[in-house]
C-alpha cells in the first residue's frame, strides 16, 4: 500500500500585472466578474489566472497525484493572510486585495501565525504516516522556516525543481500528469540546502 500523500501549494502573487487586470473596475472577463459577486471565485481558479503556467501546473499535478488520508483534502494552498486554504474556497475581490497587502515573509506575523495554526491542525489531522509535498520554492525561508518545524522529515519537495525556474516547473508538472509518472521527492531539509547554494542561478524562483 502506497504512503498517503498531500500537497501544499505556494501562492500566486496578488499584486502583479495579472492581478491588476482583475482589479480593473472596467474588466469584463469572467473571472473578474466572478470575484465581484457574492459567490466569489474558487481560490485555485483565481491563483491559476494570476500565476499562469506555474500555478496551473501545480494544481493540475496535485489533483492527479494526491493520496490523502480519509477525511482530509489532498490539496492545501498557502495564502498570505489565511494560512492553508482549500482550492475550492470562494474568494472575493476584497480577499484578493487583502492578500496583496501582506508580504510572504517568515518574519511577517500576519502571514506566519495563520499558516502555523493551520499547518499544525493539518499535521494532527493527517497523522504520522502521511507525506506532505511542498510545491513551491525552498531557496528561501518563506515556506520552509514555517512548515518544517511542524511536519519535520515528512515535508518533501520535487528534486527536479532544484535550480529550475517557474515556467520549467509548470511545464514539467503538466508533462508528468500527461504521462502518469509522478515526480521523485526528497526531504525539504536536503533540498533547501541545495537550493540555497544555487540561489544565484535560480531563474524566476519567486513562489
């Protein structure tokens, strides 16, 4: 029997050029209209638009390969202010603007404290026999510093991500979904050291 596996996805930027398209009051494309309604738009859909290929690759890959324990979601998205959230959680334009006001920085309490709380709750829910794969950067401390003390050696990372940029990673994950072949993972503690050594050569490694 294969080890249960869940994914943590790093967030898309809520303050970039594509976010500006959503914030535009005259925008009439479907997503911009949806976040202005009471029902909102799914977080995964919004971040896929904001980030493009990289986040779409992460979400598609996680949906294909997640093996969560009973009663636990297989995908959890890191947010700037609300800790870990389900990709189907509806968010509004106000939520998106709130995200944009807070830096993804381990020293920022508005980001760190909600993430710690939700990560601890998730660690308790999955038990000790479930691996946790971070689909995001380990070249800085913004995720690892918060998550590794909670998940320990269960926190893994795709080894093929090291030294690669966002576009490569997004395309790689989509290709693996098409082939049905899962990536190889290593403990984040090992990957983080590798990533930091190569930080100067990383291309587009922002999320």
